C-alpha cells in the first residue's frame, strides 16, 4: 500500500524534494524499519537518515516514536527535532 512521505527542513534538502508517494516493503512494519528502507533508496535519503537521533516522525500528522507501527498509515512525515521558546 502506497504511503505519502513528507520531508521538512534539512531532511527535505538532503533528499532533494519535499514529498514522494512510495510503496514500502511488507517487512517495514515500524517507523525505524521504514527509515532503514528509505535509507537505501538514494544517497540523499542515506544522508537524511544517517543520524536517527536528529529525526522526528509523524504518522498521519501525529508525533510518533521510531518504534511506532506504520500499518494503515496514509502519510509519514520526517523532520528535525522541534524546539520552542
């Protein structure tokens, strides 16, 4: 099932575009597994996801940890940590 992937800030810059619709493999069951798969798509993806401590995710616009399941997700967004102040 295809998922819309959305990228923000330097994640977008590393990958080279702000969104793409992809069909992850059946064994990509968590955000972390999706990151593993995405990292192999291109050098830009590899750069974007190299340091997982610098990546945050949202599934269908709700913040999600890297061990969150992705079953049924329509959209997964990746972005740098958000700070306030």
